[in-house]
C-alpha cells in the first residue's frame, strides 16, 4: 500500500504554527533555509508575509498524532480534526 504524501503543518519541526516546517518536510528542504527565505521575501511589498502565514496556518491541516511508544505507528488523530 503506497502512502500518499500530504502537505501538513509539522508537529516536530515548528517554531510558531508549523507551517514552514511542514512545507520544508513536504518538499524535502532544510527548514531553517525555508524560514530564512520566507522572512527575506516578506520584506517585499508584494508579499505580505504575516498575512500569508496566517492564511496558511488556517488552511493547511495539522500533522496527525502518532503513537511511537508501542512501536505501532497508527494514526491516533481524533476524527473531528480530519479534513
């Protein structure tokens, strides 16, 4: 069974909301470089960075919780959080 790759907000690589960490994980980029590029691009008047980040925070779903203690990597996200 193939696992389809989805863009989600990162739970393990986050500073504020996990948006840029999730984007970096999705594309296989370095999270620090992704954050730096985002901050630099946010200084341009055509890209209101904070607004883009807030909209992405609302739109991109959070990464599901996983139970790593038992060795069983099952999805334990409550059903009401799923899109």
